C-alpha cells in the first residue's frame, strides 16, 4: 500500500507546485532590493562621455529610473509615453542605456526625443546587473534618498502609470 501512496503523494506535490507557478504573473518578479538604497555607481553620461553620473545625481527628489536600449522593441513601444511623462515635468526620469552602442543610443534619442534628465551609459550592464535587471525595459521608482521603492518589469503603459506608478509616486512625494 505504501508503495503506491508514495508515488501518488510525490505526483500531487509536483502538480501543486506547477499549478501555483502557472497562476503567477511572470511580469511580477519581487526584487530583494525594494526598501534598500540603490547600488552605488559611477558611470559616464550617454550624452556627455566626459561627465560621470553617480547615485548622488539621482537623490533629492522622487525619480523614475528607466532601463532602455535601442535593440529593445518594448522600449520603442513605451518611448512615446515616457516623453509624455517627461513633458508633464512632475517626476524626473533618468535612463540607464543598457548593453548598447553609444552612437545608436544617441541617434535613437535624437530621432525619437529624449525624455531623460540624463542617461547613464551602461554598455557592459554592470549597474543593471547590480539592480537585478532581467531585461529591458524595466523601471525603478527611487525615493528622494535613493531608496528603491518599486520595480516595474516591462513597458510603462498609460494603465500601468495610472494604476501603479503614479499613486506610488504621489505617496512618496513630500507634502508641502
């Protein structure tokens, strides 16, 4: 009898794990960095290679930190909405140009518009790796102290903005 129950129990356990996994949204990947300071970095600016950008440049305001690349189809799709957010002037957007070529990235911004206060040039993906980036686009919300409050995987759409990011940004913004 036990000889039949053990394989059945094992089978049911495997089916249970698979069922749980299949019901999860693959875009929701919890980041262990939520609530922790963003990693320290010192990388060049995409548009000004002689200028280094650091975490201190992002501190002092609630900001969006958007990981993007010219080879990323979803980045192209989200770009017009990032321009719209930037035009509002309410929340600064910084970019991380991820595993890209500088000339291609500069051409992209010239052709499509530049929503970023500054773009950090990360050709080797060092900063992205430290942030736990899986791919582009990904967007982080940093509070005024540079602490990671949220990570969004995938393009920012008007729905994501209204339902998720804007309420969080409003909550983090100092009242005054």
